[in-house]
C-alpha cells in the first residue's frame, strides 16, 4: 500500500498539503484562483474577497485600470485586507478544454451520439498543463520578488474551470517542487490548502510518488 505523505523537504523549504479553508491561512501570502477580470467570483475567489474585505477589490480595480485584464498563467499581488495573510497573489488558471466529449445532441436527426474521449485527453490539448504550470510559477516569482517566505495555494483550475484533479495535482506539485529546488529563493514554506477530501487524496498520492522517486534517486 502507498504510504500517505503530507510533506516533503526540498533544500531549505517545506512543501506540505493540508485539507482546509485557505482564507484561514497565516502564510505571508495566499494565492487566489481568479478570473481575468479580477472582480471576484465564486469558489475560492469568492471566499477570499468575502473574508478579506473591500480593500482587495479596490486594489484589483486599480490593477485592471492600469494594465487591463490579467492573462491566463499570469499573476498580480494585492493586500490581504482583513485576512491573516498579508498579501493575496491573484492568478488565472486555464479553463480545461481537453475533453472532446459531445454532450448536447438536441436538434440532431441522429439516433445515437457516441461519447468518445479525445485520445490526448490526459495531456489537455489547449496548452492547459503549460498554462497551469505558469500560474504556479508566476505566483511564486511574485512571492520571491516581494521577499516573502511562505505561501499557500488552492488547487487552481480544478473547480469551476474543470481541470481533472489528478492531472492538475501532478502539474501543481512538480512545478512548485522544481521552483523551490533552486537554492537562494526566499521561500521557506509552500502549503497546498485543499478544500475537499477527494482533492486532498489526489495531491497526497502525487506527493507520495514524488517522495518515493526522490528517495530512489
Ligand atoms: N479554500 C481552499 N480551497 C477552496 C476554497 C477555500 N475557501 N473554496 C473553494 N476551494 C477549492 C475548490 O473546491 C476547488 O478544489 O478551490 C479549488 C478551485 O476551484 P475554483 O475556486 O472554482 O477555481 P477554478 O477552478 O480555478 O475556477 C476559477 O472560478 O469563481 C471563479 O472567479 C473564479 O472564474 C474564476 C473561476
């Protein structure tokens, strides 16, 4: 049976996973899975704006007025407002478009619809893995530029944006682990705060596999 792993150490930094609500985290920054408008939304975005108060939205409005909508894979930083975290780093993950399943057939004269997954479904066929990795990397870069030592991430893109959790967990953990491998960044702690148990299990399984591989190496 696979051993459950909830943390690993890479150079001077600790990477861990917990199940919980990211708005309660006391790391220097928490990351928001936002959309390009930066005007809030549902899911973790709604929870962060609700808990952090209007100061966050005001800074988001200034950023949008200054630079326009935030492209997918990029990140910006604002105050944490009323949150325990001093900063919120807002990033935009990709919307999952990898699946080719045809679900609507109203109006068609066909008797049957074949629901066939695209053969490259697991890769994502619209640069999703690359854009998801970029969302994590750009957030970490901003943390380093601001000399922050700790940061919490939610599972970006796996809610409203529909990215399959097992695939997203691999991208998330590998990207963060590669980033903190670089000696000399200010980051000492990265926490993945996962809201539901299925997401937590998925990240735990990926962490276990990576920890196993690094022991063998
Ligand atoms: N703490 C941690 N994780 C949370 C919280 C919370 N308080 N609330 C929700 N989540 C989890 C979800 O359960 C999911 O696992 O965050 C993950 C990401 O889900 P979404 O918030 O839906 O983010 P995403 O899939 O990236 O979609 C972004 O959702 O509301 C909008 O404005 C947002 O349009 C953007 C889209």
